[in-house]
């Protein structure tokens, strides 16, 4: 189930969406999770899952889910172009690897 943002000025770009899971919620870019909010002990933790360029995975304790979603939404909007390029590069690399694997058996038979 997707989470609908209340304030339109803080809406995410088209490829981003918050998705509710049984563990909490995830911010996804296309089908790639880039951040998540999950319960941890008696509180909540926000985790950024991306490692690209100047961005390293990190986590921080948060008081409430709404504030965590707001913070991560603003963070993602500020980095939307870079995040989209990163996910697109990952997808291209994965497609190239799959193509090489698909061609590998036919090359082995030809030898």
C-alpha cells in the first residue's frame, strides 16, 4: 500500500513512492528501496540504503514515522537527479550482466 503525502509542495518526483510494508515503510525509486523507516526497540529508525557518490548508507533514530518520512522525502528531493542516475546505472549494469550470462552458454558450445 502506497503512502500518500499530505503536502503537495513536498511531493516526491514521479519515480519515487513511499510504500507501507508489514515491517514499516520504504521509500522506493522505481522498484529499488532507497530508505526505510522501521521499529527498533521502543522507537523508530530511519535508514538510508544507498551508496553512491557522496552518499553512504546511514541510520538515525527518529521520534515518529511522519517526521522520518518528511525528512527522508526532503533528502530524496534534494538528491533526486543523482539518485535516479545511480539506479539507472545499476539497472544498466544488471542488464549487461544478464546479457553476458545468456551469451556464455552459447559461447561454451561453440568452442
